[in-house]
C-alpha cells in the first residue's frame, strides 16, 4: 500500500466484509483484563493477512512478522 488513502480503503473493505465486527473507528483504552489478544482476534488477523497477501510465501512472511504463526508450543508469539 502506498498511502493513507489506500489504507483507509483497505480498512473500509475489511469492515464491509465482516459487518458483524465491533470496529467503531476509535479504539478504547485497554485495561489489564483486556490487554491480552484473544483467539478470535488472532484468527481474524490471520484471515485479514491471508486476504491481502500476494501468495503463500508473502502470507507466511507477513504472519511471522506480526507474530501470528504458532511456535513450538502451539501458541503464537502475539498471545504470550
């Protein structure tokens, strides 16, 4: 993506794909109880990356950079 307009377009496209999402555009402040990333958030992030990837190698690289690939213990780094 080369600029803010494309990013905005991508986010709006993702929102229209999943109209049941609770995305309101303004993030709320996290508390200690909600600071962890849920399994559902990881799943949705993985799907979003897969939709935007150019090919399987690109998808794998992006997932690894974001900490979304499960480690040896089966838990993605983003969940630790």
